[in-house]
C-alpha cells in the first residue's frame, strides 16, 4: 500500500497547478492553511538549488474537529499535505498523503472511519486535476 496518491499534469505550469489544486481542495471542503515553497526555503536557508516544490497544508475543518475530539494528539498529523513539484521533463506532479496510511499507527476505530471518508475526498481532489 502506497502512502500517497499522485497525478502528473503534463499541460500545466507550476503556478497553474497550485491554483488548480487549491480550487479542487475547496470543492471538497478543504482550505489551504499553509503554502511552503521548499525550493525557496532551501535556497534562503542553506543556499542550495532545488526543483520547484511547494507543500500545501490543507484542512477540512469539520473532519479536523471530529478527529481532534476522538484523539487529541492527532494534531501531529494535521494538516493534510499536498505537494506540487516540477520535474526536469517539464511535467508537474501533484501528490497527497493517503489518510488511511497516515492513521495506521493510531489504533482508534473512530479515526479509522474518518480516514476512510477523508481518503475519498483526497482521492477525488487528485483524480479531478486536469
């Protein structure tokens, strides 16, 4: 079982992929809480070049609330991370953590059920990227 879902976007540029991913997240009830440009951060902090790579920290408030009520330390897994990365061949790849894989280490039946619902939404976000 893979720990993530991903899709290659061959006809999009990097910025378009971020906008598109953010829009698809919104359709599924997620908001983007953080946007971290890893390539810029690495350049600023340790002066290395890295491919364009942005982490979008996304949250569905209702699911986050339910998860936190069930397991107060679950915040260590929040928010759900989606990454947008540029490959050398010009393709852009969008990936997201599989909530079920992420929750496997937490033995909580209520969380396991929530993870199934969240997984469906995350998969739809990735599948609907065009």
